């Protein structure tokens, strides 16, 4: 099995096999700060996933 999680590192992902069931879960958090023309824009997005 091959799984891609762009932008995540191995420490952000947990893999578990129990009773022949594979579970992949993790959490993504993204922070962006941009300053221009005297304004500061800050965005945060986050979320958990499980498959």
C-alpha cells in the first residue's frame, strides 16, 4: 500500500493495525502570515483525518 500526505511529516501520521483492520490517522495544521502595504494577513487551517 502506498499513501501520499502532501505537507505532512511522519510524526503527523499514526498507523495502526488491529484485528486485521488498517487505520491511518493524523492532523494537519497550516499557518500562513503575509505582510504587505502595512497590512498583516494571517490564515490558519487545521483538521483531523482518519481512514
